[in-house]
């Protein structure tokens, strides 16, 4: 198995935002990859990860700085704002 970077249980592996686990799961913004659950701030990050999870879990990847567009279609964890997917 390839070595993976450390991602906190409530961290979006794509953008690094903190995600409320219960809200992320309730909104379908959770995915399991290589026996670990990943949570996402919004649909954009979820879809990027779904298409290429290895890139975002690789040891050399650094979560990009938060960008307002990454959570625009469904924000989970941005100052308590929750919008439907």
C-alpha cells in the first residue's frame, strides 16, 4: 500500500477546511477510500476527490488554501453555513 499523508478526521483532504462530520455525512459529502473516511466541505471538493483520490491522499500533496468557490455549491463547516447539495 502506498504511504498516505495525515489528514485529520474532520479535514477536507482537497482544500483543508474543517468539516462537521455529522453534517458532512448527512449531506452525502463523505467518501471511503482505502479503508478511511474522508469528509468534504462541498460538492466541488467531493467530486474532485471522487475522480482521483490518490492525488489528494498522497504524501506530497498539500491541501490548497480555502477558496470560496470550493464550497459554493454546498458548504459544510464554513462558519456554520449549511446549504443543500
